[in-house]
C-alpha cells in the first residue's frame, strides 16, 4: 500500500459509520489516555447513534477488552501476539489500517501521545485520509456527521477548528489529560473480537534492545496538586509544600525553572513541556503564571495562587489569591488546615451518625 | 560505507514574535520574521555528526516559498553538502498530507537514501506528522522523538524518549528519524562557510520536476481545512483576594466548596 499517492476523497461518506478509538496499552495496562479516548469517543458515537469501536493491540488483552466494554465499547477489535507486546510502528500500522480499510469508520481518534502520533501519521497516509493533531475539543455535527476537531495554535493563544469534509475516516489525535475519564456505562450488546495474529518478518525490523523506565509521578490523576516555582527561593521551599500536600492528600508539582534548578525532579513539572493536569484544587506557590505553565493547569477546577506580587499574571487565572511571602503563607496555611481538621473531624462523625 | 543522508527542514515564523491579525485571526506574515525551525536545526546537526563519523553526504530538502532561501543558505553554511528547495505556487496551503507527499516525492528522486532526519515537529503547526508521513510514503521504518543516534554495520541504534522512559532501538537502514528539540547543540555558521554557501547556491525544484498532478498537492491536495480561528477564552475566575490574616476564612471556604476534603486528609 505504500507509494506516492494522494489523499483520496471518498465517493459516498454515508458508507462510513462508527467511531474508532485506539486504546494505548503499556506493560499490559491501559494508559489513562485510553479511558479518555473511550469517554470522548462514546459521547460522539452516542450523539449520532453509532457504535464505539475500541482497538486494542497487545499480548494478553482479554481483560482489557472486558474493561473497555465496562466503559461503553460497543465493539472491541483486538489483535494478540507476543510481537505486539510493545508498540512498534510497522506492525501496529499494518494491523490498524487493515481494520480501518475493512470496517470503514467515520471517525478515528488516537491519543496525541508520542506513540499515538507516531502511529496516527502513518495510518492517515496509508488510508489516504486527513488527520488533525493534538485536539483539545472534539464534537460531531449531527446532520452531516462531520467531526469538529479543535486544536490550539499560535502558542496556545488561538483555537483552530479543523474539518475534513470529503475524506474518511476523519482522524484526530487528542491531547492526553484534557478529556475526562468517563463513568462506567456498559453498552447493551457489546461484542468482542480478538484474533491471534502472526506478525510478518518484514514488519519486525525494529528491535527494542532496552527500555529505561523513568520513575514517574502521575500528576494527571491527582485530586489536589501543590506546585512551587522560583518564588520558593530555594530547594528547601519544596519541603514545606511536600508536607502540605501530604496533609491534604495531594501531590507536589513544579514550574519548569524550579525543575531546571534541580529543586525537584523533572517528572513533577506542570505545563507545556511537562504534564497537563486537571485536579480539583491546584495551588500555585511562587509561580508567575507564564502561558507555558498555565497551559498545563488551567483546566483545574479551583486554582489558588500564593504570590508576593498582587499583580502577578497567575492572579487572573485564579479563583483565590493569597498575597504574601511563601515563607509566611505556607506555614500559616498548614497551621490553619491542621486546626480546621482538629475542630471538624469530631463533628463530621456526628453528622454521619445523625444522617443514618 | 558512506551514507546518503537527507534532512527535512522547514522555515517557520519566529515564535518569539508572532503577530496575529485581529481581523482575520490569522498570522500577520508581513510583520513576522522567518527562521529555521529549531528542531530541524537539531536534525541537521545529528545528520552532520553522522556524516562526519561514517562518511557520506547530507542533502537538505525543504518545501516552502522562495523566501526559504535564507534557510537553505543557512543549512549549507552549517555544513550540508546540497540543498533543494521544493517550491511552486501549487504547493501553497498544504496540510500535513500533501506536505509529506511533496517532500517524499522529492526525496524519491534522489539516487539513494540511507537515513532521513526530520525535526520532531515544527514550531508553527506542532503536529509531528510530516516526518512519519514521509516514511510511510517511502515505505520506510521510522523512529520518532529520538535523542541520540549511532550507526554500525548497516544498523542505526537510537534512543527514543517516551513519556515514561527511554527506548533503545536498533533498525536497519533505510530509516527515518525525527529528532527532539534541543537533542544537541547545532554547530555555528562561520562567515567563511556562509560565503562559500552563497556561492555554491541551492537547487529549486518545482511541481513539473516532481511530475505529480497539481490536484495532489497544496491546498487542493489537503483533506483538512481550517473552518475558523477564535481566541482561546479562559474561564473567568474571581481571583478572590485574601491577606495572611484571612487564611482561616479561606481554609473554611475551601472545605465548604469541597476543594479540600477531610476524608482525603492524611
Ligand atoms: C518552549 C517553552 C516551554 C516551556 N514549558 C514550561 C512548562 O512546561 N512549565 C513551566 O512552568 N514553564 C515552562 N516554560 C517556562 C515559562 O515560560 C516560565 O519561564 C516559567 O513558567 C516561570 O516559572 P516560575 O513561575 O517558577 O518563575 P518566575 O516567572 O520567575 O516567577 C516567580 C514568581 O514568584 C513570585 N515570588 C517571588 N518571591 C516570592 C515569595 N517570597 N513569595 C511568594 N511569591 C514570590 C514572583 O512574584 C513571581 O510571580 C517554558 C518556556 C518555553 C519557552
């Protein structure tokens, strides 16, 4: 199928039905993005009464298929082989594009992770289709079944709405951490089709000699994040943040310069070149609020800024602001939270008792 | 064995000084300076290092308007052996599909290709799709997001940076590699090299040279279109201000709205 060929408009877009989502698996488990893809794909499919089709490649995937069904897959297409245990461009492209060409989906969503983009670019060319990269909003137009794919552009200042009118499937990669993990919601007649495949030798040219895993803090699942920036003044500043985070059941985050200085490891970094987070509460201590940081945390439900400068940029992105020096504010916040707890933990029990 | 190496580069608007036209919501190109995409400079450097070590030639291929001349000269001045600007009014307005097709078509006209380098993505469109697209058009193995490259006996050994760690991979040539931004330090252009580069010049290939139908390329060959652009509106936030002595009030409010929860505390 390779060769220099053009993107081909399809004759009849009505021949193309259903929503494909690619579910990324690492070390035998779904990445969080897999559930995000199910969530957004399910919403789109149900809007136009079409099927959500989940694609899973790996070695032992029957449990994963069941999990996808719990979350609402109408159909799971699976391919199993020891050669599919790790992501490799050529075999994954071959299997997935075979499914696309055979099943003719209207829409195909893939996470905009590194492997996701690696795959999506190749599938688009192989299937002579259009793909919109790194979307943060996805919707479907009811009558035309055209995907409205929206992606930030010009340094995240603008949102471009991109359509693919005549080519199918309408492909998009979706930025991880943006779409919500959905509630479980089983479809009425789910179907699972897993086949054992043999990967052709010609597709096995990439040998993975070694994988060096990073110890990674997963901030994307945190309910509360306490982040620190250059305003902390020194590495020790993070000690107080760690203590506070621990008390309130949160994780510690950081701005890039704080990580650059080695005050905390890189895997805590939030922002454009770090993680994208959406906790219930985001506390930004001594962080100025430059756009590259904001991009990574602006979807947090509640944002509390702690800054010595009442006019810092972070203020306009915040629900709450404490103006003051972190050296005074953090210990005081810790103290007040501790005493609130002491005061209320007794009361809470009595509340439960009276409710029953 | 000498390697024939290709580097895909793109000229982009300088991201430090992007000016948006408030009426059209598009980039005001006349006010924006053009530079070579930074990750492509890292791709070129990786290519030059490989050539200097193993021997061979580095050919730079770029699709772009005539003003990409400065990028072509810059790549030669940094040490590329040959530069080809694929340029024609038909190529304008291309999305990633026809861009990949056009670049792949130009590369397929070269006598021999062992390794293709590209930047991980361009700073103006940030898709990362064109490099792998070219690999698919040419039926080649690929490795994306590469931070280091070695060559031995017909194989490339590369380190590939993923979200959760580093993959060390081995692939036979031909192969396409996309190089991470800041993976290396690009060598400087010297005045002497710059003069030589200007004298040497670069080639311009048009659509006729590629021999593709005009409806395959540029805006006509693009499956996607931009319907509209709008400024990203952030959620309005109250920025309710508290002085240090009011922290007890804030703490109470955070518990009351459920931002903090007693049952989650440790
Ligand atoms: C391509 C690119 C990608 C980037 N990616 C990221 C990214 O992913 N994440 C990221 O965070 N940044 C990123 N940056 C960097 C970003 O532009 C900013 O430089 C960075 O976010 C600023 O970090 P900061 O807020 O910690 O430091 P500063 O901007 O220096 O802000 C420090 C703040 O602390 C306040 N302060 C000072 N002293 C005190 C005190 N005693 N008590 C209370 N407040 C105090 C100051 O008023 C100020 O607001 C990126 C930049 C580029 C160009």
